[in-house]
C-alpha cells in the first residue's frame, strides 16, 4: 500500500476489498479447474472453451497491468484505478482492447449456448418440462441476465460517462450487487437449497440421555 494513502480510510477499505475479491476469484478458479477435470465433463467441449476464455481474460489482463510498462495508476481524484493519460502506452491499449473484446466474445458464447438450450427445450422437445428443469432454466437465465446487464454498464455506459466519484461509486455498487444477487437467486429458485440452508442455520435440539433409566426398567 502506498504510504501517502495509508491514512485515507476509503483507500484502506478499497485495498482490503480488492484482497478479498482476489481471494474469492481464486476459489472460483479452483472450482472451475475441478469441474473441468471431472471425467463426466470431458465431452462438454463448449464449457471448456468458455472457461478457458474467461481464464485468459483474467490472467492476461492482470499480468499486463502488473508490469511497469502499462502505466496503470491509482487516481485519488476519482478513487479508481486507470491508465496513465500522459504517455502512449502500447501494452495499455493492448490490454484495454483485449479485455473488452475477449469479454464480449465470452458473453456471446454464453448467450449462444443458453439460446441453443432454450430452443432445444421449447421447440425440439415434445414432452412437457419437468418442474426441476423449469427451475434450473429459470435460475441460469436470471444469473446470466444479471451478469449481462452489469457487463453492459461497465464496458459501454461507464466508459462513456465522465469519471467522477459518483460514477465510480455506481460501478462499484453494481459489482457488489451482482455478486450478492447470485446466491439470492439460487436461494429464491432452488427449494432444496433453501431447505439445506435452514437445516444448517437451525439450532440443534439437545436430547436427554435416558440410558440409565432404561437400564433400571430392564432390571426391575
């Protein structure tokens, strides 16, 4: 952490929020790798391609930003990170366009896959849908919609606005809301998950040992 910003509370909060965010992404990364290596998923090549694209976006983008040649700096006036506007940074431009267009490709793949699934379920399939299939389809549709709307703001609306503390606050709020909505959507749609959560959070009932009483009754 930069010494001149250590006394600023907002910067300290942003710094540790970033640390927690990176830790969360590492968990997602490990979960994705475990899903890819399962033998039951080897034939799902589309899922592998989408995951590899997402991994490349994350690794390459941050690897480039961590180099001293990108001019990726913290701006105290707007409380956000951005590229240095005073110099021509080739890697900065490469990272910017690479991140935008590869993320757009990733979102396009997700839309295509979900469209194919929806068409197969609604058009091709003749028998009625089971309730579990309806729930899973609705769940994935809501999650994908929330992510897509957030993506539209970050990459197309936010980039066209004047960089101020308010616009950056809205962008951070959308990010926090998106992360928080995902588990809420799963809980709202998935009844089995709600039951499991209630069993975990419900206090366990204590039972009284009656072994001695049973022994006395047997002896009598």
